[in-house]
C-alpha cells in the first residue's frame, strides 16, 4: 500500500528530517538516500526500516540542517606539503613566477570532513526521526487498508452469492440433461423406426451427470471463502496468504467453467473469474 510520512528530530543546534514514501510492491525493497557526509549510516537506517515494513517499496530521504551538517576544513599540513613540493618542482625546472594557489585545488583529499555532531547523537536522531516518519506513513497505509478491506469483503460476498446461484442451478442439472436428451432423440427418431434401450439411456445420462458434477469444486470454493474472511480479521501481515487463497479460488472457478456448458452457469463463472481477478489485483497491495 502507498503512504507518506515525515519525521523531524533535533540534532545539536539543528535538526534531521526524514521523509518516507511507500508504494506497492510484491516484495520488500528499502532504498535510502543520505547526504554524502553521513552515508555510512545507510545500513543502520535500512535495518531499522525493515523491522517495520514487510512488503512494498520504501524510499527514505534524509536531510540535515546546515547547523547539524558536518563541516569542511583545510588540512593545512597537507596543503603546505603540496605547496612546498610544487615550489621545489618549479625550481628544478627553472621556471619563473610564483606557484599559484589554484594548483592546490587539484590535490585530492585536501579538505577533510570534521563531524560537528557526536556519532551516537546522530544515530539516535536518525532512529527517532525515522520512527516518526514511519508512524505517519503507516497511518496513511492503515487508512487505505481499511478501505481496501471493505472492498474485498464486498467482493467476497459477491463470490459467495454467485457460487450459491451456481449450486442451485447445477442441482437441477440431471433432470435438465435427461429432458434435453429425450427431446433430441425424439427429433432424431421421428423419421427412423429404431427402439432405444431405456437402461442404456439412463446410463448415458448418469455418465454426463457425473462428468458435470461440480459439488466438490463448490465445496472447496466455499472453504477458501471462509478462510479468506477469517484472515481479513487478523492484524498480522496476511498479503501472501490471501494471494495463495485467491490462486486456489481461481483454480476452482476455472474447473467450474470447464465442467459447465449451460449458458446460465457459464455467465456466472465469467462473473466469478472477474471478481476473483479483481481481488487478486488488490491483494498485491496488502502487507
């Protein structure tokens, strides 16, 4: 599920600000953006975030006020050594003029970072700010989840209703099959003088009835629906469990469609497939 949150924590004379953005994803993916000067804390922030988020992509952005950011200072000893070496090179080459200070800009690591904040205090501020950002983000995700739960429950009731209609219709199927076969035979035998063995006719009807029996599929579908409803009442992460149940529900619906040739049943099977597929799309967003 999606969500956004901002957390601010004091740090020395300044503060640290953390933004958390969550978008839908089947797996957990945490990405951290830190100022270069405190990049070594990236693993710590990711570890804390993974204890709170188990599904979805999470983007974390950290900003430091200038008063809290590390300062840059010139390594004077290194600069003096560099200038001395350049002066000696000038003399060896018998060149005229002074060595320009601009050449020192090409010397690597001439400026060093001096932490202005104690590392322990920085980590505590990062942890506090991250907690506040994740709390706000989870509040948005929770509201979205509650709305999603209502939609899923409505669709689940629709699935149950369609399954009940199919159960009623297929319960009358043997008699309809028998009637349809007799009507066809009567039309075929109108111009042909052939006697039909009633016992063989009943055997064929029983064979077709067994082949088209969907009692087991409807029973398993009802069981999956009951499990789905129970899971929706839990507070633990249930996204993957719901996804698995919907896969099994889709399997039973497909079997229903392959066993049923009646137009009324086929229409309801199409509706069932549509509802289950919509539920699967929404479940991908659930943690």
